[in-house]
C-alpha cells in the first residue's frame, strides 16, 4: 500500500503551454500507420485499416492497420526469435537501450503530448505535465534495475519469462505502454504490445522512437487493432505471459482463455474508489483532492475517486464548496492550455456515461452539473455530481469511467469502511483527515491496493499499483513490477 503525502510530479520539459501547436500540421503525423514487427513497419495481411479520430472535434487523424491472426503470429514469432539475442546481451547493455528510450521520450515530449491530446481528448496540460514525463520516468526507473535484478531479489535466481503479450487501454496510452514495456524488457523478456483501438498513435510514435534508439529488432513489437486482435494475441500458443489493463469484463475473458495454459498473468481492471473526508480534514485541500480525484482525465481513470463519502456534520459545507469549484472548471478544447476537462475519449464511452446519468435520473437521484456550455461538435460531458446516493444504487456500484461523482454520507468509521468495501472492486481509496492514526487505521482496513492519505491520483514509478477482488491481481511499478516479469528459484 502506498500512503503518500502530496509531492510534485512536475518534470521539466523544454516547452511551455504557449507553444502548443493547434493542429496536426505542426506535428509529424502520417496519414496511415502500419504494424511494427521485427523492427520494421509492415502492412497488415488483412489489408484492413480503421480510422483514429480526434474526439474533441471528430476530425480524422490517421488510418491504423488492423492486425489479424497471421500478423499476430508473425509478431509473436519475431518476439520469440529475438529472445536469445536480447538475453545474451549483458544486462548493463540492455539498460543502455532503455535509458536511450527514456531520453528520447523526454526530447520528443512536446510531440508526444500533442499527439496524446489530439488522439485521446485529454487536456494538454495533463499530457504535458503528467502522462509523458511519467512515461519517460518509468523507462528511466526500470533501466536502472536492468543490471541489478540480483539485488532486487537477494538469494533468488531470477530469469526472464519469455514472450510477453501486453494489452493496454485508451485512458493513458503512452503511459500504459511505458508501464508495460519498461519492466518487461528490463528483465530480459521480449514484447508484443497492442494499444487500444481509439488511441494507437502514441504507441506507434513510440515504435518509431524505438527504431531510432536502435533496439534490436523483435524485442518490442507493436500491433494495432481492436478486441479481436487482442483475443488473437491472448490465445497465441507461444506467449509466456500476459499483462492486461482494461475492463473487468475483458479481464475475465482473458482469465478463462489462459485456464490450463502455462501463461503467467497480471490483470489491472476496473475500480470504484471511495474518497473519504472526515470533519477534521483540511477542507479546502480535500475539496481540491476530490475534484482532482474524479475529474482528472475526464474521470477515465480506473483508480478515480468516484464515490465520495462525507462525514455527516460537514456535508453542507463540503457540497457548497464542491458546487462552487465545479463551476470554475473549464470544459472544452483539450488543446487549450486552460482546459481542465477535455473530450470524452469516444462516442461509445460518452454513450456509456450518458446511460448512467439517465439511470441516476430514473432512480430519482438529486444532482448538479456545471452550468458551463460545451462545444457542439466532439464528445463532451459536463462534470456532474449526484448526492444522497444509496449503497444499492447502480451508480454507487458500477464503474462509470467518466466525470460523474456520487456522494454518500457516514457517521462512524466502521460504517464508512463497510460501505467503502462494499463493491466488487478493490483498486484504490483516499482518506482526508488531520489525524495520522485515523489514516493508518483506514489504510489497513480498506480493501484497496492503493490508499492515498490527504492526496489522490499520485503516481510514481517506484510505487506498486494494482488491485484486489474484481480489480485484478498482480502489481505494476516498483520492485513488485519486476516480479511480474521474472521466474524465480
Ligand atoms: P474499454 O471497455 O474501457 O474499452 P476494454 O477492456 O474493452 O476496455 O479494452 C481494453 C483493451 O483490451 C483494448 O486494447 C481492447 O482492444 C482490448 N480488448 C478488448 N476485447 C478484448 C479481448 N476479448 N481479448 C483481448 N483484448 C481485448
């Protein structure tokens, strides 16, 4: 469990908001992207391509290749044949490649940030200050471990697992690629990674960067496509490990498909985090944490603080402050440096969010949304808060993955712990209090992989991340993140 206090994640980059270009004309974006297999870009055997669009205005960005069984087979074969050469290298030589990738991400941070925002809809200030610097930080961190694995696990003999299939979601495209690729190759494995179909572009940019870094061909392969492509990868007989981040529904399918196979698996799935505020909390700071907890990245965050529990005696004060703060959030063009809430990643996800807002209305829940207007074109959702939500409401139980907060109240610690733990998920939680003892008590009794105290949504490569229950199993980040990619005797 990580019990951190606020600390800064702001890494220095070489550009400022004012420089942010407004369109694809200023960045190196191709009309069409192919599959990255064995160190080269190659056409897909299906000859099928799908469009990646900008969710902020529904304009076309690029055509993306759809990999089929034949392509996946080639990618896995390429990863398999690269294993021997990659493992023969001295660990410190492997580390050099990974350091090089980290440095190149930093050098191209501006381009990565712009593409991430155009392709996924997240505010440019988040791509710039969080996603891209953290992606580089993950490569730096695991490059550092590559030649120190025997010190990471003293007394054990460690070996790479082999060919790793990695499937990632659309909410943190480059960052998730870094979370997966960096520890895998630092441990001597080779990789086939599939990004999500709505956000393939930064992974494909990373493929170009990997070419520039001179990484031996086949060590990292990047294949694009949707669920069917992912299923082909998961079911390929020559993979030795699967690392998946995505929905609980697909996580369950993957677990079924590996049953009886010798495939080590880690799953990072959905969440429905409780963010708990006590009357002794620093209220202003807590309100900021609540806003960040749910509205960061439009609420497309598996560990988002989507359930707020307020101690009854401060309910009125907290709700008033939240309402005021909601109105100050600027919703709109993600490329605008002042935007707090950008575009919803896809029409499909917007429909899901709207479905839950409709359910809330049918359940008779009271709510309020920001009065700000939103752009007519593109996929947008005003930040919304529902109050007086009961434990049995679908809004309190199911993951919405959007800018929708549900509010409940409590009187005692036992009551709030019981309510907080009463969902199928167990990924993260937050506690706001002035009392250290209370924070420690809750962090051990909340069934959540990460419990933040007086902060929320803080990520760092040194810190393990992962869930309990239907939020999955296995940890990413820190030493635990290495363990997932090693065999140990
Ligand atoms: P969401 O519902 O939020 O889009 P998903 O779990 O469907 O989340 O998607 C996460 C990732 O899993 C994406 O890269 C997607 O293409 C992939 N995926 C979807 N279905 C399958 C499947 N049956 N097998 C493997 N990967 C899949």
